[in-house]
C-alpha cells in the first residue's frame, strides 16, 4: 500500500495589493477558489492553476501566492510538480484515528517518510 500522497497546498490570488480569493490546489491538481469580492462564490478548476490564471489573470498584475512557498506570478513558470523540500509526508491514519506506523494519535509528525 502506498501511504505517500501529494498534499493539498493553500494559496491567495492577489491583484496588485488586493487579495481577490483564497484557494487550494488539491493532490490531484484540481483547484478550488473561494472569492473574497462583494459577490462571493466558490469555483473549481479541474485543469489546475494554469486554467485559473488563464481566465482570471490580468496581465502581470495578478499573482498567486502560495502559503508556504514561493510566489508564482502570471509570467513565471508553473511550480515544479515534484515534492518541494518543505513537504512533510505523513503515514495514513489507521481506522482508529492513530498513526498506522507507530500507533500515536494522527497526524503523527514523528514518523517521517
């Protein structure tokens, strides 16, 4: 059983100095965005961050700020899809809500990869 899965990553979509939306890039590459504008709404992009920026990016003034990583501007290359060095891989939880490796309460940060 493969217990290593890519983790979801949080981001903010920023236009100049205004945060327009908060979002998450899911482990399968899909993106969900919650808009923080007067007409609030939630949207999902199955084609990922590139599709979101192609539709809502306004030139070089719209940036995607990852919560724990580098800023990705519209003109920058897409992020490397391999696991970044800041990623922490956790074992899956057992059915009883404990770590499947050591038996401590999940999430267990002492059982690295």
